[in-house]
C-alpha cells in the first residue's frame, strides 16, 4: 500500500477458489476491499462479486448487493467464475472520495466493475456503480444486480417501490435510499434495466440467481412494510455483444447507476471516465504480472 498526500492506493490480484455461491452466505464476510469517505464506508468481496457492507455513520445499512451474469441460456453465476479478479482500491482523505474497481477476464469476455463513494456531510452518502462488458466474440450476455438493503440497521420496517424502469426508492422512517440507472451513452448500450423485481421475501430473488436454471425477473414493482422482513429488489440487463461490427453501438455493454442514501439530498459522485478505469486496471494488471515473473 502506498500513501501519498492523503491518498491510499491498494492494488492486488485475488487468488480465489471459485465455488457455487450460496446467496445467504454473502453477508457477514470480512474478506474483501474496504474504502472510506467521510462517515461512509463500503466493502467489496471479489469472491462473490458483491458489496458486503455499506456503513453510514457507524451503522450497517446493507445485507449484500451482488452482481451475477449469464451467457445465453446458462444459469446465473458470480462474476468470479469468469477469472481471477484484479482489484484496485483508493481512499482520498483530502476530497472525501473513494473507489473500488475490479476486473474479471477470460479468453472471451472482460467485465470491469467500479464503485465510487462520496460522503462529505454526516448522515448522507452517494455511491456510483459502473459496469463495462466487452467480448472478443458475439455473445448473449446478461447482468443481474441483487440489492438487499437493511436501512438504519433495523429489521422488518423498510418499504420500496420501483417507478418507471430505472428508479428505485427504499425507505425506513426518514432515511431514504434512491437508486437511479443513468441514461444510455450513445456509443454503448446497457442503460435502463431490461427487467426488474421487488419482493418482501429475499429468498425468492436470491434463489433465482443461485439455482441451476436460467431465470428472468418478473417486473414486480412494489413491496410494502409488513413488519417482518425488509424488501429486496433486483435489476437485469440483457444484451448481445457484437464485436465484429465496428460501426455498431452494441460492441460494448455499459451500465451506470447512482445510489444516494440519507435524510436529505446526498452529495454527487463524479466518477472517472470508463476509459480511465480501463487504463488504471490494465496498468495494474501488467505491473502485477511483471512483478510475479521477476519473483519467479
């Protein structure tokens, strides 16, 4: 780890044994990368391609926010089955911003994930999630995000609603969490989800992405506070990557999502461009490879 003018930078390759993920074993893990901005912190576990912690002012707000993928009609599975991830994390105490980035890659597909966190004021935080998928050959590729939050650290009192096809609002008293999938970039596709689902029974959605079949979300929009469990929701993005057509807008899949948490408007995260992320991860991966060769 290097420390320079208040910025801590951590680059590492995570060597993991990839196994079939059990959805409810995601929460509570201490492995992974943690970054802090002001009064907020997040932890990302590359083994499960999931955020396993989101703390605001010392209170845990999250059970898990996990990413899965599917190729064609194969079952959904964790991004970690693509390949050993390269992970970069940075916390900047001067600007109160932080990020975690991970690259999953095999001979065909590359998936880059980045989380940008900012919390300049007590009681509020913003998180930007960026996902980029690139393929060396035509590919039907689907991304799933399962979001299982527990606002204010109290059980059974959250309600949520999905409005339109890109806005999610979750509430626990005067504490609110807003999710907004940002508009498409004209050069890519992704953007708004192809399908979504809200439920008062978390196992219903966790089971969908952890069984042995290919499943789609059912576009259920709301879940009310039933006093027994917090709501859960998921998004699904379907795409067909076409790298052989250089003039097409479907050669790369890009998803960008903004999440704000607080009792009033949270600070805005301004992430670095996707190209900067790719360059940073590429340089890190090259450096790690060269270092490993020298030690060998």
